[in-house]
C-alpha cells in the first residue's frame, strides 16, 4: 500500500486492482487516502535487555506472548514438543 507513496496514489486508483471496497476510486489531493485494516488484538511490549544473547531474548519473548512457547516434555526449552491427537501443539 505504501509503495509509490502519496504521489503514486492517483495512478493506483486508476487501476481496477486498487478499487476501494467503499466509496469512489477518486484521488483527493487534500485528504489523500485512509486505509483501515482489522486483525486480532495486539499489545506491543518492548524491553531493553542487558545481553546480546538472541537465545535469551527469544526465550523471554516466548514467555510473555499470549500463545507462548509450546508445551514440552521435561525441560521447557529443550524437551520434546507435546502434541494433541491431531498433531497440533
């Protein structure tokens, strides 16, 4: 969507592939474009770590994410990943 920036918008709107879902495919030089998307709720959480270890950073990220890390047999980092009957973690 951002490729071509504001100046490329009139050309994009002339192409049927870029036809908006609602309203006319008409460029307004005063307002430009408004793009609205929908996805699952997201909370961003940034932390400064006193380490250069990517492994440690990833472990922390998995711990605080909603989906988290997969359940494992034995050791939570190196143990065998447990799956249900359908093979899903």
